[in-house]
C-alpha cells in the first residue's frame, strides 16, 4: 500500500483553532441562554 502521511497543525493553525473554539463556545453559550442547554437524555421515538 501507499506510505502513510502525517499532518500536523502549525503554530499559526493551532492559534486559529483555539480562536475558533472560543468563538464557538461563546456562540453556543448565547444560544443556550435562549433555548436552554441541550438535554441529551431526551429520546424521540
């Protein structure tokens, strides 16, 4: 088979990832204030 390739985040990419994670957490918190936190125990049949 083909030789495996390994990819790594650069320092700049890691900073961008952390920034996007923080933005997502902020957005999710704002949505949760409006609709409430997710309830993972609910099951729809």
